[in-house]
């Protein structure tokens, strides 16, 4: 395995930060802002990986970049990031629907 490929792969993998539990119910407004910031960050990550993949594809097609492996890796990374964002959305919608079905 190429050392540069391993380094680029390792730099592309980001650790998932655990979500901290709420200390009190009074922090719901702050938590809403945190959730919004997390979603905004995820959407930004999806956009940046897609843009990076598009730039590498353009560079490869223009003959500026010859390493097809980096191009393929960036395409796969963009696809996986998008699929993860879709799955997070689906889980959030399922949780919302489950809460709405609860009887009070």
C-alpha cells in the first residue's frame, strides 16, 4: 500500500465526537442551536467533499492530475458523505414521527 495513499485516507477519516447528554431541560434552546450547528456543519462537509471531488475530476480531465486513485478516492468519499447525511436525515425523521405518534 502506498504511504501517501494511506496518509490521505487517514486524513480524510474524521473521528465522530460523542454527543453529550443534556444537563437540564431548561437548556432546550441552547441544544436546538447546537443541533442546528451540527446539521449546518454536516451539510457544509457534504458540499466541501462534493466540490473537492468535482475539482479533482476537472483537474484529471484537463490533464493536470495523473493519479486516478486520488480522484476515485475523493469521488467515493463524497458519495459516502452524502449517503451518511441522507441516513442521518432519515433517522431524524423517523425519530420525529415516533415522537409525534406518542400519546400524552
